[in-house]
C-alpha cells in the first residue's frame, strides 16, 4: 500500500505541463506534484509575490481561493523547516488546476503577509487560521476570533493545547468597533445623519432567532429599514470537529462528518472517505461507486428540498413548505431502511459502504423520485409566475460573478452568477463523466437565481439517479484488502486471520502512509474539501474541513448592505447556511 505522491495517471497533459510551467515561473520555489495538486513551497518573503502572480497573471489565473489553514508540526515524526506552516489552496476552475502554496512561519506573532488584497475569501480564512493557531497575518483588516469566542485563551489546534480546559464566555461581544468600521467604509457620515434628525439604529438578528436558520448573529446598522452596514458573528455551534478528529481513527471520524451538513449527511461521509481513499491509492468497487452516486444525488435532492422549503417560508409561502418538506419527510422511510438512521447515516466506509442495497430498493427509490417530482412541480406552479416572489427576489441581494469568485463561492450560489463550475463535470469522479446531465446556471446572481438553480438541480439529480439505477453493477461493496476493509463476520468468527484483521482495524485504524494532501467533492452547497496531514498512524495528524458555506457567509454583508432588513432574512436562506458545516 503506497501513498500517491505524484500526479495521478489519469491527469491530462495540461496538468503535467502546469507543474513544469509553475516550476519555471517560480525558480526559487520548490514545486511538487501531489495527487491532483501542484504544491509550491516558498519562503515568507516570496509569499505575496507568488500569490499575486498566481492570481493576476493570465497564464495562471487562480481566481478562486478555496481555503487557508496552518499545520503545527510539533509532534510530527519527520523534522520540518519550521514548527508552523501556512497553506493557501487555490483553484483555476476553468482549466481544472489546483495549487497549494505553503510557507514556513518562524514566529507566529510576526506571522506572514495577508492575502486579503488579492482574495476577499482570505479575510475569513486567515481569521480562522489566526483563531486556531495564533498565527498573525500582517496587514489583515480585521484579525480577530471567528470560531472560538472573543474571551477564549490560547489556540486550540496547536499540538500543545490542553484540550480539557473548558472556557466559558461570560460577556457578549458588542461588535461596536466592527460595525462602525463598516459604516465608515460604506461612506456613512453618522454626524450628518444626526444633524438631519435621523439616527442609525442597530439591530441584532440572532443568534437565537428562527430567521437565522441556526445560531448566527447578524448585526445590522439601519436607516429605517435599509441596511447601511452589516457584520456577522458565527461560532455558536463550534464543537471542535478538527481537534476531535485528531484523537479518533480514520473510520471513527465518519460519524462526526454526519454533523457537518446534517441536511445531506451522507454526502459528507462520501467526501471524507473519498479523500482518504485518494491518498491510499484505493479504487473502490464499481458497485460501491454507483451506490455513492445514487445516494449522493438523493441526498443532494434532500438538501435542496430543505433549503427551498425554508426559504419560501421566510417569504410567507407556507404552502410551498408542505409541498417540498413533505417529500423530504417521506424520503426518511427509504433512508432509514437503508442506513438504519434518518438524519445521521454514517453509511460510507473507507474502502466501500456500510452495507449493500436491500432487496426491492429500486421500487422504493422510484416511488420517492416520483413524489419529489410531484412536490417540486406543485411548488413551481406557485413560484414561477408569482409577482410577490419575483419582486422579493429578482435583482435583490445580487452577488456578481467576479465578487463571488473572490469570496470563494462554489456550488449553486456560484453557478447562480453564471459560472458553470461543478466538480462532477470539471473534475469528474465515480463515472460522472459518463452520465447525461446539465449544470443549471443563473445570469445575475440574485436570490431568484439561487432559488431556481436549486430547483433545476433537483431534476438533474433525479435524472442521474435514474440513469445509474439502470446500469448499477452487481458485485462486492468493499475492496478486498484486510488492511483497510473489515473482514466478513464469518471470517472473524471462524479463523484467526479474520479475527486479527478485525481487531487491528478496530483498535488501530486504517494505517495511512505519512504525507499531506487535499481532496474535494461536489456537495450540495458546493466544494467540500478535506486537507489531511498523516504521520503514518491510524489517526489523522490533521484533518481540516473546507466547508462551502463558511466562505459564502463571509460574503454575506456584500449582498445585504443597501437592501431592506426583510431581504437579509431571505438572502440567508438562499445561501443555505448550515450551522454544523459553518462552525464545525
């Protein structure tokens, strides 16, 4: 079992050329191929120039900053140049190129230069890295806590942090400095407003409020009902997913992934297992691939049903809620029969699936699909020509394509701007390139486009499922490798080899070769990525989640400033913010 440390064999010549091109363009850097990414290692003094060229040079055009994180190598078995490294993950979505730029951090208090002048997504990405690792980003406009509360002491993802010291927040963060800074940036002269007998009113939506779809605090500065400025506070659900993952075996992390986007839990299982398998060099069986396709698309539908139903309720369309959510509720019959659970399935495994489809699942699935089609069509009849819906959504909370890319938008919210980026098409896996389906796109990037993209994606997912059901192959659902997959029960009970394999996998976990890699999956909200560091043991040394809605929430203020307070509520619904994914 050898880790994949070079570009995968199926990559195109363009990708191989990209490695050579990048090494020639950055002769002082060290460029290596790692799965589907090119890793560029630079010194801190070269970081800004390297990132700037990757972003602005038309030959590279890495316009999408996917994630920012750090690695603490304090206890890593292989000596590194420095204890801390900062890693930027970038994508050129048009050419299907992925780059990771990493740089050592000699002194966290000094840190490295910020990249917020290049990508807006760096604002929240660097804040999270500062919050979790205590690394400074020179020139960052708003470097403060984001997942941990403002009175938190220490940096929890450092390897020497004592995890059992509970820290309670005793006082609310006023956010006064931050909201006034936004007012000033937006050109609001509060002195002039006082002179004309008008005062700015400050209003909190949340954190404990049904309009926020979860525990999120949206602080707005209002002139009447118009939003002059907005800042947001998240982290109320933060439960330390990444720290917990460091103390679990790889398979024990799977139930934790259910709690990320719990509206489409199985997609998180698949994305996680796929990421680990990519480094192991594991090719799962064709039947397992088709199971992941079918159930992944089914859960994509469930996620969109919840999003649309809740958003239309926010606009007062309760009838739409029943048309859509009744089908979501009915789908739990099939999900619970297959996985044994309604909400948190824990159904995928590294190397395959928990168990096979049950007898008669095809007719049950078709029955569910027909019900969903009926419910969605009934809802569309109330939406497509509804003037109230059009007035509330068309031209409201617009996010232009270039700004969406800058903030790291992916999934339906990016496609609503007119950018047809979808990993199932642009970087296909599990035979997605053999299926006939379209990528719905919008034109303006407003709330209406975000709604309609999800409606159309439901129909496309139904089409994919039906195509897959016609050709789903027979065969095993697990690879035949006892170092990765649990042996069948009859082997465990009847021979010592099976018993020993079972014991070692349960207690020691899958032994993943040492290394560092990133892998991603097209989840319901967009690109769900996992950045792993392995020390060769059965537990992740580091497991970083790239959650789609985290970066979309980072651009929320751009959409609602200048709009009405009621528009802020339905815009949040159009982003489909899920607290477990946002806060982890």
